[in-house]
C-alpha cells in the first residue's frame, strides 16, 4: 500500500532548509554505515542514507521548479 503524496506549499527558504537538513542526515547516516561492522546492520543504515539523499534531490528539484514558475 502506497500513501498518496501530499502537496506541500513551502517557500524557497523552507525548501532550501529541508534539502540542507536531508543532505546533512544523508551524510551522517553514510558515515554511521561506514563505521558499522555488522553487514546486516549496515544495509538498513545505507538505505536510510540513500533515502535522505533522494529526498534532498526531490526538494532541490521542487525548489528549482518553483523558481521557474515564479512570476518575474
């Protein structure tokens, strides 16, 4: 079961902040995965790092799209 995406109405600054936070979390989880010796535990941590990085990319793309649609 997949939950439908809920449209967010975020400002440019809010999108930038959220993307930066996701990048920071992706980095932290990546570093934590490197330190994890148990491969069974490393997989989920690496997966979380990838999800944070993917979310950051999505937020950055939304920010870019919002800038293109903004009236000039």
